[in-house]
């Protein structure tokens, strides 16, 4: 290696001619001096290898800004951040529809309100309801008459006054009308009348045109689809109600990254301080982005999430082999290989590693078996996490 000229030396501060402005030396010049110094300190005869020692004493380590950290065992790896969308599980979503045609006379809840199961959400004026009630009461009346006739025919048959055929006809008629009453009672229930309201109608025989619309589940009103006074047809959607615990997070993961994921793996939401669990990994590749749907269920911290909200997520996958997590800046590359500078007695050794995963601010690496304990990475090692540029320059300089 060519030695620097003996005539060159950095000028001390304050040596400028009086009255002349001395320009501040760029930071790069200082680093250049550091690199040259390290290269001289670390110069070794012959070609440098992966485990060649780079001599650095504690004073030099401090002046060169070399900081150390222990590698952390990594049983799983993290992907980069992906955009994801918060959705409501299908089983927790209900669309409340108009049970019959009519006019909305009152809307009793609005978007964003929490409702309980069975709570009245709206009231309708429905001429169709009046007709349904009338048909039900007519069937009840006819059933009562048929039951009276059946009782009379049973008595006459016991006395031998009528034939058995007439008794059977009376029983058939009574059963037919009983079925009709039950059918029309079910129609009233589908229209929104409670069992108590139907019993009251049967007892009082008083028709009503007001039809209540009830919440099918407890939850939050996500959407109001109509307005007061609007005429609606039967089955027209009125509200969308959902229970927001738990929630789903859906993300499209590049197809070449899906193989490392497993159902049961964790999904982190770093911006919200919560996490979920992978419950579904899709089988179809979406044409637009060549991504595969991955769905996670979030049970903790759902109060910080809202349906249709876009969030950033990181997915975890089990490491294929024993790995160590180190800061991303600790990994240096040379000639297509990756290395860590590990503290050894008297300096640092460049240990070859295999990069298993590159995370947002860290990397998961595995040591390359060498048969030499000094050349393998372990939990008690201290890895250079800053000042690695200077160490790399010294290491490569030894090979020249």
C-alpha cells in the first residue's frame, strides 16, 4: 500500500492568516483521514480473509465512533410494511331491510350510534301491514268456527248420529285452517311484529298501520341509507349495522412472499400499537397487483380501528433456521457476500453471514459454519453497529 506523503498534514484550527476567512473543512475530509488511518493500522501482510483480525484498541474504537451491540435471537422475521384495509367480519354484519312496503315516518337512530339487539331503529306506515293483519284475523275467526264444528261432530259421532266420514272431513278442515293461521302469524312476525304484539292483535282485534323496524344484533350503525318520509319497497335496505369486535385486516402480499407466511402468524400494526393473527391466506392471485389476500383477525385495540380504514402492517414468518437480529447498518457487503464485524480480543473480525430477512430497521442473519469457534456468531458476541464504514475500509485495505 502506498504510504501518504510525509509532507502532508492537516492544518490546525486557527492557523489561517489573520483577517482571512478560513473555510471549514468538510466532514468527508475528516472521515477520509479516519479511513486512511484505519487502513494503516489494520494493514496485514497478504490477502485479508473473513476472520482476519483488524487491530483496534479501545482508544481508537472510541475516537472512530464504533459502538457495539449483542445480536438478538430471532425465531421469526418481519416483512416490510404493506398497506392494509380494516374490514368487518361477515358474520358480524347485518343489513336492516324494510319488512314491507310503506313510508318511513320516523328514523330513530343515526350513523355512528350504538344499538342493542331488538331496539327499534325506525317506524313505517304500511298499508300492506293492515291487509296482512286483516287476513290473519280472518283466519283466526275461521279456525275458531272450524274447531266448534269439530267438537260438535265428535259428540254426534259418539252418539251415532253422523258417519265417521263427516268427522274426518271436520278434522281435516280444522287442521288446514290451523296451518293457515300459523302461516299468517309468521308473516306478521316477518313484517316486524313481536309475539307480544301479535297476541295483543289476536285479543283486541284492533288493526294498526305503524310498523316498527328492529335491530337484529347489537352493534354500531355504520350506514343510514334512507331519509324520513321516503317511500320504500319491501326488502329495501335501511341501515347497515355491525359488531366491531373483533375486526379483520386484509392485505395483498406479493405472491413471491406468501410462501413464508403461515396461518397463526402474527400481523403487527406498528402505527397503532396492536397486532392480530393470520386466519386466512388466499389461493387466488389478484390480477391488478399480483398480490395474494392475507386476512388477519384483530381482537385487541379494536377501538383504535375503523371499518374501511387504511393502515400499515408487518407480517411475521418463522425463520427457516436459527437467526440473529442485528441493526441493518451492522451488515456490510463485499463481493456479493454479507459480513458482520464482531469484537475479538485486540480488535474486530469480519464474520460471513447469510441474510435471512431484511426488516424495516434491522436484518435477520445466520452465521456461516466455519469449523472455527472464533469464526462463528454466538449470543455472547458484540457486533459493531456504527463506525462499520471505517472498519470495512481497514479490512479491505489489508488485502491490498
